[in-house]
C-alpha cells in the first residue's frame, strides 16, 4: 500500500484547489477527470476507496455514510461558504504533511476556519 496521501475531489469542490494541490506535488483526481459527474455519493466513496484516495468534499452525505460504517480511505470535509480556496489548500497541505495514507483510513478531517 502506498503510504502517501492521494486526493479524490468530488464534483462540488473547486477545480482550482485540485490544480493547486497538483502544483504542490500531491496526486489528485477529480470526478471530472474520471468523467463520472453525477454518480452517486456511494459510488464516489467506493471508487475513491478502491483507488486508495482520500475523498475531499463539501457534501455531508459522506459523513452519514461514514457514520453508517461504510469503510473509506479518509474524508476531508468543509462547510461550503465557510472555507476559501486558500483554506482548502493550507488544510490539505497540512494533512498531507502530517498524516500517512494508513492513518487516514476511516478517518475524517474537518476543515474549519
């Protein structure tokens, strides 16, 4: 298993964040890259997990899925309108520096500023 965090952005998170994380050397995939816009939250979480990626989202449905016991490689959640693109970049950069992919398994990080 790769121990470096890789990020999966659902369709609600701004593409600019993914682009900035790529500039910083973080492996990123977006649902747009995968041509899977409109897939269900369950499908996105399953795909991210199968690929070994931490899912990044504003969507509270992923928190519900995790609370129901759905296994995942990690979720980074922020409340829409309360975090800027810069907040996401700083938060994700820190997460990628201090956590390993293994430590993120079934873990949720909340971005709040």
